[in-house]
């Protein structure tokens, strides 16, 4: 493989669950040598989170863990023991970046407070990912995705007006925090190389929501201008527009207002342009008119597949798209021609297709060098590099240090 963008960067990964591992995955997939440290005996709790083949839990076959830990090496290490902490200190000396997402204060209790880390490695970049940041009145609060989404602001405008607010599905907030952490980490590394000294990066998952791009920046500015709060909007279909059913699923169509002539052409019904209600923008805004037109549009849609509707809309240069299932995503010719899906062989899980590069660079490519590590897979390799012999490694295992 060609040299990758981060091939010269070494990362010590003390993260678990989703946000931290996604941050370090992004670094690893672009070439960084990421060493993931897991707590014995169970390892990263992400190993217990599915999906699993046949819905049978297996710590080496978690789809979530496999996805979040590609290209990483992995060791087990009990950081609460004096020997484990000493081994970690040796590893800190060898890396450019350390990423952790423990609760604030845990690193201090492990003897890895900022001053200690600076003494070990003065040029080290340390990225801390936590629910609410390393300071402030909420610092020590526990949280979950729904808490961070709620306190971050976007949840207030997510959902339908007549019901309670809703959170985004699954771990979306954690992934957003992971992306922010990866970007911030690279900025800090660049600054460290210029200054010749390290830096600490403080990522608050709540603040990635409050300052994110999910509709809320304009909402906050608008409130300061007018004092008005944004509201949850109804999900009813507009005139010739919205998410609509077809023969084999759903499609998104934007065909009302100034685009209505394109809709009439797509349907092969030019006479609709003479209709006194359908062709009038004021009339189109009335719910009963939208409902009436749906009686024409729906039968046409239900006779056609997603692909057929999409092609018909494309022929008229209409804004439209099929609502893809997972199967549609994996079999789509565009994704496959660009090589987006990557098949990886894992020693326990077998061959699985993974989502590939989130962005492409011509000179320093994204690439898969290894699958996610088995639990403790690289213990001997790493400990040998630190000067430990085989007998010492056996004792470390017997003492539950690795």
C-alpha cells in the first residue's frame, strides 16, 4: 500500500464504546498506528453491543466493535495496577497522540494527570472526550445519547408538533462527537509540531450538539433576534412533494410549486398545467388540494419501482431520490463503482463488507491494513517491544495485569 496521510503518526487509544473509538478509527484508517488498550478480562464494552451473526453474542463478532476498530492493534492492560500503569507510561513515551474517553478525573486517579503526561512526553497531544467536558458544573454527571442530545439543543425541534421531542436514532450523537474529536486532534497535532510542545483537547459531547450544524446555529441566532423558539414542524406531505410510497418501498419527491410543470411531464399528463387548482401556487398551499392531487400521483407511483420513479424524475430534471434500505445501499452501482464498500476478512467473524473512505485523497489514500483486533491479540508483540520476556508476559497474564 502507498504511504498514507498519517503513516508517521502513533496513537495510544484508551477509548471505549462509540465516540472515542470512532475518533481513533478515523485516524487509523488514514494510516496512523493506533494501539487500542482494553481492560481485561472483558475488553471494550462495545464488544457486547450488536449486531451479532445469528443474534448470538460473541465479543469477537460484534458488528459495532468490528466497524469502530479497523486498522488498530490491540492489547489488554489493567491500568488500576501499578505494573499496568507503568507499562502504559512506557507506551506514552512512544506516541504522538493519546485519546481517552473516561469520566473526568479517572486519568488523574490513574496517575496520568496533565503534568505527569507532560513530564513523560512533552510533545504529547492528549484528547479528552467526555459527556460534558473536563470542567463546569455538569462535569461529573453521567449521561446517555438522549441526555446529550436534549441538553445540546437539537432534540427540541426533532419530532412532530403534537408529540414529545425525539432523539436521533441509535448512536448518531456519539459519531458526531467522534468526528469533532478527530478533527480537533489533528489540529492540535499540527500545532504541536509547529510549537514543539504538546496540547490537551477537551471535547464535550453536549457541546458538539450545541455548536453543531444540525439546524441549531440559525435557531440560536434567530432566538436572539426575535425571542421566538423554533418549533417542530408537521410531517404531512406537501403538494406533489414528500416521502411517498411506490411499488417496492418509498421515494422522496419535490414536485410542487414552481416544479409542478416537471411533475406533469413526468406523469405524462400535460393537461394538469391547465387545472385551475393544481397549477395555482396559492391553491397548491391548501391541504385539501394536496390531498386531491395525491389521488392522481399515488396510483402512478404504486405501479412503479423506486428505480423507475427515480429515472422518470431524472428524465425531467426533478429533485427526487429512492429511500434506500441497507440492501439497496450495498448493491447500488454508484457506491460499488467508486469502491466505497470494502470487504474485510476477520479471523473470528469471517468476511464482512464495511463502509469505506468518508473522503478520498489522491496522494495519500485511505485503506484497510488489518481488521479489528481480537481481545489482547497484540499483547506479546507490544510487550516484547518494551523489553518484556516470555516468562514475564506469562506472569503478567497470571496476575490479571494483561
